[in-house]
């Protein structure tokens, strides 16, 4: 039920952003918070189905530790999404760490032939955008 409310709030507030951008009163930190909330929402919704798909794959290659770690990461992402008291920096660093760990673990387990470069590219882009890391 909370996910549905978050989805409604997310899609209804796009009208406010367009008006604020046109009037020039939008804050960059507000947009960063929106990006983090959107990423967490996608991870919560899509991550459950990905986890259901990944479990048999990792069972086939004796990756029990990866199943446990990915399950713990998904629980942590759900906690980040539903907890309103955590700071922006804590949520951002957690998202970036999860993306980096998923990329590196896929690289070590399956090699560079699978979609590992997407995860590592997303790590570098999100850390630069959300944490203001200058190149």
C-alpha cells in the first residue's frame, strides 16, 4: 500500500517540478532527493523480480553466498526506501555501494561477458551526480 502511495506522489509531483523549473525556483538538492527516491523505488519494485530470477542462476553455479548477500542488499534497499528519517547522504552512499558491489561480484563470478559494465558505469555516474565528486 505504501508503494502505491509513493508512486502516486512521485507521478503527481512532476507537475510541480515543471512549474518550479519554469519559474526558476527549483533547488538542486530537491532534484537529487527525487533521483534517490526514484532509484530506490525502482530497486524495490524491480529488485524483487530480479532476485527471484537470480536465485536459480546462482544455485546452478554454487553461489549460495551471493544469494544471501543479494537478499540482504534487497532488504537494506527496502529499509532505505521506507525509512524517512535517514539522511540523503546515507541513502546515496548505500545505493552507490550496492551498485558497486553488485557489479564487482558479477565480474568476479561470471567474467566481463555479462552486463557488468552497466553496473560499474552506473556507479561512477551516480557517485559523480549525487555526491558532487569532481573529476
